[in-house]
C-alpha cells in the first residue's frame, strides 16, 4: 500500500523546477534622474538591521541629494523608515552640482563628503554632511576649497 501511495504522489506532482524564475530589472528600477545610490553605515533600530542609504540624482544640470534611514523587514527586504532631502542642495534654485561623493561610517552615524560647484558663483566648495542615528536629523557644513 505504501509503495502504491508513493507512486501516486510522484505521478500527480508534475514537473519539478530546480531553478527559480528570472527576476526582471523592472522590479528594481529607479527614477531615470538617479545616478548614484550607496548604502553606508548602520544605525541602531528596535528590531532588525538599520542602514543608511544615500541617493544622488541629477536634473536640469544640478544635483539633488537624499538620505534614507532604511530598516530590514522580517522578509529581509530593505524598507525606508525616513527619507530626508538635503535642503541646502535639493531645491530647484540651489544650482549646485556635486562631484567626488563619498560616504563613510562614523561611531555616531555617517559622514558624506563632496565637492560642490554653484551656478551662482565660480567658487568650488567642499561640503560635509553628518547624519546621526535619529532619522531626519543631519548637519550640513560647507567650506571654500583649499
């Protein structure tokens, strides 16, 4: 009887697929204006893992910069807890273009550095943005390039 049930189960099971289905790029698509995304550093959360994500976009010959506090959900995917635009850069009248973007983790959060050129003046500035563990809180500093 057990042999007959095993044969019946095998016959009714249909084909077995060893590999999963292909996942198309569109499932991960971002806005066309986004040209740089980086995960950088970790922040403490009440549950699961928290990381920072920096998003740089370009539109109308200027930069837009956003900082996200991300948290890993129970299924393992990253979800934004808070998205913060860097107001000193991400407005349509700033006319700032960023180059040489870099991010590194610090003990109290992250530090983003870049070179900034402005459409309003010929000076090139070094900028630093520090963000801590509290979502939405950051500090912006700019100094003339030496």
